[in-house]
C-alpha cells in the first residue's frame, strides 16, 4: 500500500465533486483519503501498485474520457 497524490482540479461543479466522492468510495483499493496542502489535490492511500493507481486515477476524471 502506498500514498499517492490525486489531482482533483477538474472537479469544479457539484456533479463532478459527487462523481469524485462516489469513485473514491467505490474503489476497493482506496483505503483512505487525506487533504493535501494544495487545494486541488488529495492524498490517497491505495492498496494497488503505482500503475494501478495511475490507471484508476485516469478513469476517475470524466474529462480524461472526453
């Protein structure tokens, strides 16, 4: 398990923040979420490896799919 920084600057609207919340809650590999010193980032305690986190993080952002 490792601690990774998740960029959340894309979550500007209420719907995007709800989407982010659901993604964090639904992922079994997310074991904890902590505020980062930067306003547009979170620290995520993630059970998977670095590549798994990067893949998951890219799918979380609805703008990444666009």
